[in-house]
């Protein structure tokens, strides 16, 4: 697995790099024998260190796992972010392993369908305007999933919300984390 370690406002020493590489390799290898890549990014702000870990599992399902944490110590920030990733992976371990046992030849055409789209990031408006300012644009894939698969992928990627095509009815659905800790699922009616 290729590991890219970067920092902003921090000098990454050999000791921290070695710690990150060894711990990440060991943890990710428990769940994925052939993870493609990982990115670890540290940011120092005042006296705190923020660590963001992103692991790309590398299958055609675009499985991405994300964890982040903040602490007054860079090692602790990394370790806490890695613990979050490990907890998520343990939670979904059986589903992930069962999912990988299927080969693409075992899937019917509806299971491998995906819809291309564009994800936009817009600036938070300071005042009411007719057209918000687009500050980023990225190609994305809307996957054909069950509701349970969508919840799993949203949790693993640490996303607040996710759009997917529901396997049960071929409609575009939306799930998101509610403030009370539950997940809401929107399944529009067919008109």
C-alpha cells in the first residue's frame, strides 16, 4: 500500500513518519490484503494537531474509509483517527469480507450499474443571493446500492450524507446523519 504523509504548519520527522506507516500498514492489512493507497495529513493550528486519514481500498466499489482527530500531540491525533477507522472497519467487517467474495462475473447487470455526476462545492452565502458561487467541482459516481450498503459506505467514508440509486426500486435515494444520531433516508415517489 502506498502511504502519502503530508503536513501543514508542521515539520514531519522520521519518527512520526515511521510510526504512521507501521501502524497504518498493520491496521489496514487486517481488513484489506491489498489496499491501494492511504493519505495522512497533519495540520498544526495554535497548539493542536489535526490528523486526517483517508484509505482507498481499491476495488471497483470505490470503498474509501476516513478518520480524523485532533489533539495537543501529533502522535495522539493520528492514533485516535486510526482507532476511529478500526472501529468502523470492525463494525462492517463481515459485510466487507462477504462483499469481496463476489466476483464481477457473479453480479448481474443491475448490481454493477453506476451513474456519473458532478459534485459541486458552493460558498456559504454571506447574504441572500440568486446564484451561489461555485468554489469546487469534481466528477463523482452515484452507485447502485441497497440502503444498508449505502449506510455502510457513508459511515466508512465519514460522510454527513450520501446519494445512491436504490437497488430495490431503481430510484435515486438520499441518506443523511440527523443531529439526534440517527440516519434519515429519503426515497422519493415515482411520478
